[in-house]
C-alpha cells in the first residue's frame, strides 16, 4: 500500500508538493504550480502549513 510522505528528494521548502507529486505519480512541478494558484486565492498558504504539519517526512 502506497503512503503519502513529504519528499526528501523533491524538496524546495518542506517537501509537501514533491511528496504529493510522487504519491500521485505526476511531476511535482505541476503540483507546485497548482499550489501557487491556490495561494493566490488565499487557500494555498494555510493548506501548505497544515500539510507540512500533518504529512510525515519520508523515512
């Protein structure tokens, strides 16, 4: 079973977008771009911090 982790390899700030990209099997750059669009709406920054706290780091 696949688990969601913050990435250690595809890491820019905390590895959240890299981990989501690896989990979904898509390029982490696409996840980052989507997250930037959400941040412009005001949702992304809060969501990123919450994901940073909730998602464990890759072992």
